[in-house]
C-alpha cells in the first residue's frame, strides 16, 4: 500500500573525488551527498487499477478489487472512503487508495484522460476487458461549459449539476440538466447548457432572463427570481396530499386540450376556496327545460283553441304532449337537472374581507447580529405608527 520512493542517486568515490588528506569543505560536501542519496519519499496513497466493482452488495456496497501500480500488490476489497458520496469507478480506471486501521479505501478516480465518460487505462488486465457489465463508452459526451467560480458535479452520461452564477452580474444560479444538447455530439467543444435543447432541465435563477421555446406557442421569457423546468413531458403527482399552485399575478394554462377530472361530484370548484360554492348551468339540460316550458305554454294554447272548435281528437293528442312537457318541467324544478353540480363556482354575492398575508419575519439571530455589529435596522411597522402616518398625511393635505 504505502511505499517509499528513492529520490537521491548513489554516491561513490568517483562521484566526489577526495584528496588524500581531504579538506573540511570536501568532507562536508561528501557527507551531505551521502545523506541525500539515501533519502526517500514516503507515499501514503497509491494508484490502483480497478479489476472488479461490487455494485449492489449490501455488505460491500460500491467496493472494488484491483492491483496497485507501483507495489503490484493485489487487493480484494477496497471500500469507498466517503459513506454518503460515492463515485463508482469502471473496470480499468485508476483510483487513489489509502489505508486506515488495516482497511483500504479509495478516494477518487484519477483523471487520466480528462474525459467525462471514462478514464480507463487497463494495465495488466486481459485484452478486450470490458468497463463493466452494462457500461458503454460514449465519445460524444462533452464536458459542460463552466464560468469563473463555478462548482460542477458532472456525470458520465451528459448530466450535470452546476452551482454557478450569471457572469453578467454574479447573481447565483443552480442548473440541473440530464441529456446533452445533440449539437455537441459530433464536435470537439465544451457543451453549453441550453434549456431548450438539453434533454431535461431545472434552472434556479435569481437575476437573469431565460427564454423558453415551444413550437406551438410564442417564445416566453422569464425574469428575476425564478425556477424553470423544461422537458418533453412533465408529471406532478401528489400521492397522498395536495398539489398547490399559486400566483400573485396571473396564471396561464396553455395546451391544445385541457382536461380537469374530478373523481367526486361537486369537486371542480372555481373561485376563492373560502367562499360558498354554487353549481353552474348544464347547457344541454337547460335547453331541454326551456323547450319543455315553451311546450307547456303552446300546448295550453292549442288545447284551448281545439276545445273551442270542438276538435276532440286533437285535444286528446295535445293533452298527451302537454303532460310530457309538464313532467319535464316538474322534474327540472324539483331535481334541478338543469344545474351542473359537478362544476361549482364561488358565490359572486358573497364578499370576503381582504386580509393581507403576514410577511415572513426576519431571523432573530440575524437581527441580534446586526445590532451587535452596529448595523442600522429599519423601523418595524406597527398599527400605531400607521395611524400616525395617516393623520400626518391628512393634516398635510388640509394645510
């Protein structure tokens, strides 16, 4: 595991010739070079070539087997050093190994090729050794383009998480992407993140403009503090709880078709959820109800006319029609069939008080620190102070 590396060359009489009676300077130089020639450098870590990876073994999760490059010792079980963040190496890749209490641990993969896909150099491994059971090298994968100060977590498959900033104003952002922009597959360039071209993306931004393209709608720009998610399909599933979407201004739903499906009657509700809900109108049933009412009125008129003319067969026929329309009208009135009780709206006559939401309170620890550091704290608004301001304003208007 750990090994010594000799850093000095051998010293002989021919290397440093001495007089028969050596001078003090010659003797000093000779002794120094003797000491230097025996000097060594101790390496606590050593590079190891991976020959096997234990993936989902419960006892040896993420462990590897391999052979040290310098000492040529073989090790059957090397565990990942960090229990919570693991970079699974490939067969043929080189890893840095250290030893604690008799157990070997690997810390990181050595960047032999500076490639995001794989960095394997299979020393002393059989010819045509595979990187693993399923992994396939992809030479089209490029490293993600970075800016000054970025912190990047980059996968092997064109996926990355970048903790960075907008270079124009240093505003912080986080960019998560899965699936490299295909434009960079056949060109030797760093892959620039493109929310409209990458496979799937989540952008968390604070002060920048993001343009979202959709072939079916006009291009949309998002400014300021924003979270933008873009992919071919989006699916939000509240498995046991609610899904709440709020907007302080406008909310847009745009699609070729929009479906709202409620499993229970009266559960599609529009308007303020605090207001009482009333049913909407069932257009088809309302038309049938109106037709029945008109049928009753016209039926009565026909019956009276035919009675006056003593046309009794027509009176009987019109009476049957009248009874059918009366039945429809009665059912509409008693059962309210012309109302759509699946879709409810807030009662427009119910007026709710406008209660402004309470703003988030400042952190008390931050406030204490500001006071201790002599930072001026803005005055906290109160009802008394608001009344004073209203009175001052009205007095100024009068004067």
